[in-house]
C-alpha cells in the first residue's frame, strides 16, 4: 500500500478577502458566506478518506475546521511556489502519492479524490481540469519542480502550457473530469450547487 497524502489549500475566511470577483456583484458579506459553504463541501469530501490530510492556510491556522488534519501556513510569493513547497514537504516525509486541491469546488467529492490516487498508480501526474483553463486538482507520484515554475497562473492557458511541457518531458499524465470553481456571479448561479440549494438562493436574493 502506497503512502498517500491529501493537501488542501485554504484561504482564511476574511470578509473582503475571498471570492472578490463574486463580491463585486453580491457584496463581501454574501461572498464570504458562499465561500464558507464551499469550505464545508471540501471538508465533507475529504472526511471519508482513510489517509493523512494536511491543510495549508493562506494567513493563519484555524483550529475548529478540518478535524483530524495537520495544519500549516502556505509559503511562497506565488501559487507555484506555495504548491511546490507543500509537495516537497510531503515527499520529504516519505509520502509516495500526493494530491492537492483548493477549497472552492462545489462538485468536489471523495470519489474524485479516490480516482486521482488510482491514476497515480500508473502515472507521474494527474490533473483535474478546471473549466476556466486552469486545474482544480494536481497529483504527483514524484516531485517535478518544473510544473510550478514560470507558469501563467490564473490564466486560461495554464493547463495547456503545463501539459505541453510534460509531454516534452515524456511524463505520464492522467486527466480527470472537468469541474468549475465559483469565481464569478455567473459561475455561482449556473452551478448545480446554487440551483439545488434553496437556502443559498434565498441568501443571494436578500
């Protein structure tokens, strides 16, 4: 049995600091409530998985979130550096398969995470494609620093640029189904999360 690790990158729930594009339409207070709801979905998705879990916070660690996990602070000046540091720490502690996700995915599930680890049995890397051209999940069976360096973070070509580089390296790569995170008002109202949650609809309508 390979030693597995789940890493979750979390932004601290601070008014005016999360879901800022969404907040431009619905306001900071409602945007914070949406983000907290997404945090709860993430926590529920990782809870059933019988493996070690590390939570990396953006600003400070929170004791009453994500039970039975280790908690750390993200380190680095951009997303690539922060993810690279987290993966390096995991591999230094002898984990053999590491999967990292964010905390704003309405459709993330334990099943998707299990599928990502299964993909790492026969691949060097696995990515969950985000509909905006980035990725919502990255898994590695060994460190590959180039993935995290000189990349167009938050741009629509991020995943394509990364995959092309990995192809040139002849790395074995698996792709999971596409999911959408919630960054904008349009993302929110088009999501199954919003359409199926009357409480969330009432919150946004107020």
